[in-house]
C-alpha cells in the first residue's frame, strides 16, 4: 500500500502581504502530476487545509481545483483528510457525505458524544486490510461530550483516551491521521515562524501513545521530521511559509506499507516552487551585482551590512528583485542600538518607557501636548484596572 502524506496546505495564506495563490496552485499541480506518475493508493492530508477558519472564495476555488484534478486521475485515488487547528471543523465537514461518493473522506469534527467514534476508512491490498483512523485536531475541551464523567486533563490524555476507546485491532495494519504537536520522549521538535502553538507548551504530546500505529501521518509542524520514531512523522508544508524556513528542503512524501511488522518506507520527491524563499546578505552594491535573473521573482529577505545606510535601498533592490519580503540593516550602528536597548530594558515608570520608545520611533521627544494625552491614557487604564479588581 502506497500513499501520499501531505499536510498544512494553508491554502489562502499570505507571505508578508504577498498573495500565494499562484504559488499554491503551481505546487498542487505538481502534486497532481506526481499522482499521475506514481499512482498512489491514497492521498492523505493531515490537517490545515486552509489558512483561515473562514477561507476566502478564492482559497476554496484553489482547493476545489486540486481535488477535481486529482479525481481525474484514473483509477480513482481516495483522498483522506482531517481538520487542523486552522480549519473550521464544521465548514470542512460540509457536504462530506456527498463527497464520499467521489472517494473523498473528510473528518472535520471530533466525535461529539459517547456513541460516536473516530471516522475510519479501510483500504485493501495484496497484504490485507489497512485501517486509516481520522483524528481531527482537538483540545481537551472538544471531547467533553465523549467523556462526560471526566474531561481529559491534558492534550496528551485527550488523544490517548480517544484512541483507547476505539479498541483497535493491533494485529491488523493501522494508520493514524492526526494534527497535534507531538514530540519524541524528551526530544525538542524543530519549529518555525509560520506555525502557531499554545503558550507554555500545554499542547505538546509525547508520541508514545501513537507509536503502536504502523504509521502516523502527522500535520501541524511545518518542517518535515520524525516525532520519536521513523514511522511517526510530519511531512511538513509543500511551500516555505516563513523566512525561517528558507533553508528547509520541502518535498512530497510517499509512504509504503508492506506486510504487518515490515519497516515502513518513506520516499521523498523534490518539489519545484514557482518562487523560492531566499535570504541574501551583504552590501547593497554587492547584492545588486550578484542578483541572478533566475532568482528575480523569488521571495527575498534582504539584510544589508553597509556601514553607511544606503539611499532608498528598497527602491534600488526592486530593480533586481520583484518580491521583496523585508529589508533589514545589520551594521555597527544597528548592533549598538540593540545592545543599548538590551541594557535599558529595566521597567521604570510607563511614561518614561513610552517616552523612550517614542524617541526611538519618531526621532524626537514628545511635545507637552502629546505628553498630556498620554497621561490621560494611563489614568484611564489605571481606573479600568481598579474596576476590574
Ligand atoms: Mn499548520
């Protein structure tokens, strides 16, 4: 049994105000052409289909086009998907009964009461059956209806209890599709700037509880990685969704399940984005000269190291690059400024702190008029806090 493992499509996402529609269409078309060539038995999408819980009409059209193109590959390939934390469970579930007839299987919501269980799809190959379990993104509170006596106390408990009540036959081959923050016992996960997590790490789950599956197709982390075992994996995004990912290699993952107990094989296939995300660093002249025409349309993060701030650097850079994400300065002056800010980071009274911030931003002191306004603002905040107590 061979299947594509995808996740975190984040359709509709923007990168620093650039609309990624063309980039996403392009990369999804590449996935379809891989499907035509490799003929997987299924395509699994482990959550975060859309970037927003209320996706734009444009985003929905992009995904629709992808599903339609996939459905034209014959013989038909089942598509299995779950909701991630960015998706609206209800919206994703819309029309899911009708879509089953099109070989598209969706789980948006987690089971809502004691009588309901995880969605499960069984596919068959020469080695027997493979059961795919759909576990949409959940927080402990989402499953209160399933455990009315006692709501699970943590993300970890919620996931483990949800799996336990399925009474899975571990002698059969089982695949989990899940969108949570799993880590290998005691290991640090590689995270990047395009993900969102809960503060304090409450959402972290030790992957021990899901290692019994023959494969866990995970979504949530945007960099491809294992979570504690080779068969418990994040495939990562198809595209780089933040500058922090510039160095990552994004690829299409195809999983091959052999007989029960055989080691799972994961092959990766290169992806060719319409525009890459790249970082360039150096003096302005140097960057302008070394820009290559084939990189012209890439998404570029520029760090200028000139000791003398160049004149209108962005305008000059726009002559060689069409999609500039940001232009930063890194020279003696900016470094000293940062050090000075670090030193001064003690919290004196809010008026002084804001005053310093104002000078930093505006390059001048506040006028007496402006100070008055600020004093009024602080007074009002003070009153509100008193009321709140
Ligand atoms: Mn995501």
